[in-house]
């Protein structure tokens, strides 16, 4: 039986996208107020620690929605020029992921962390979009 999972308290979802170019890493952190997932097995959350949180991408499930973004931060490789930083941000604004990859960066990893209490509800029938 599938379960719908979301954070119970707002501002508890953090999406971290990492790109790699050679031996350099670029990180974009985006805070969200709410996140919603559909998972297949509630037992995957039996050891959930609200203080430590969980990377929801490690569960057997799918992201339904991230809602109401609240902040965005970039972490650039050490020594990256202000001009290159500006070019990356402009590429993101204009073309999102494709803009970054067009500059030679490879999408490396994405984590979506949730902390705090979770709301877990059993999904009946075709309620996965609810």
C-alpha cells in the first residue's frame, strides 16, 4: 500500500543540487516550505530521526511536489571568479539545469532533505495526487 509523506512543519525541506566539472563542485541549495512524496513502504521510515532528517531520494518512492520556495544559495568552487559566478547564475535564470550543463558542468547529485515531524497518510485508490 502506498503512503503519502510530507513535512508537518513548514520550512523543513532542503533541496541540494550538485554539479561537477573536472575536480570542482558547484552546489545550489534551495529551501522549500513544503514537500510531498509517494512511497511504497512505510517501514522505510521506521528509523526516521526528525532531528537528523532524511534524504527522501534514498526511499523507494517518487517526489510529487516541492512547494513555496523560500531561499536559494550558491556555493562556488574555491577561487572561482565573480565573473564566472555571475555567468552561472545568469545561465540558471535563463535555462535552469540546461544552462548550467551548457557551461560544461555535469549534473552530479541531488539530495532532498526533510527534517522535523512527518505527516504520513495511507493512499487509497487514486489519491496520489491529493
